[in-house]
């Protein structure tokens, strides 16, 4: 009963702050409301027993990505941060499409709760040990390929930034 109440409160906070992020004309307020949405989403992960994902949600998204967004806002100046005021019909259309897709998913899934299968070796899903074991044993090649792609992207940005600043 308490878990359901916490779930509904965190889900409501997440939906309300994410909607405010999209609908607000002030970019700084949008970033701060997105921060609240990230914390609520982290709480939902913790409620599901995925402690690693909850911690990563706070460290990476709420910590690093949103600080980067605020840095860009400070870099371009708060005078030019007003966004389009009449974007709400498009946002409403997107919300209706997403809600209809969610409705279709719920119809397909049915109303019965399903449990996830327990791994063969008895590990708890979502812990740091399980994620680390999977990441560095079974999925080490895709992990290294992603790191090379990110390195190429960083080198490309540095090259383009150097080319732009020399003009």
C-alpha cells in the first residue's frame, strides 16, 4: 500500500515537472523542472529495486547533463532564453499521441501484473555487481565500441571548434 502511494506520488511529480519543462517559455525554469523530473525518476528506479540505475540517474543526468544545460544557458545569456510561446498545440498533439500509444500498450499487456524471470545464478537484477559483471564480461565489445564512437565524436567537435575559432 505504501509502495503504491509512493509510486503514484513520484509518477505524478515526474509527469507534472516534465510537462512544465516542455510548456514553460523560460528555459532556466525548464531546466530546473527537468531536474525535479530526474529526481522523481530516480526515486521510481529505487522503488523498483534498481539502485544502480537510480544512482546513475542522479549522477549522470541530474548532475552532469543538466549542469551542461545551465552552462549553455549562461553562455548564451539569459536575455535570449525566451522560447516560442505558441508551441503548446504541438506539445498537446505529441502528448495525445503518446497517451494513445500508452493506452494501446496497456490494452496489449492486460491488467495482470507480471514478474520478471530470476536469473539462473541467483543474482539480484539491477545491482551494481550484476550490471558490472554483465558490462565487463558479456558486453565488453559493445561497451568498447561505444567508447570509440564517443571518442570520435569528441575529436570531431574539437576539430570543428578549432576550425570555427580560426576564422
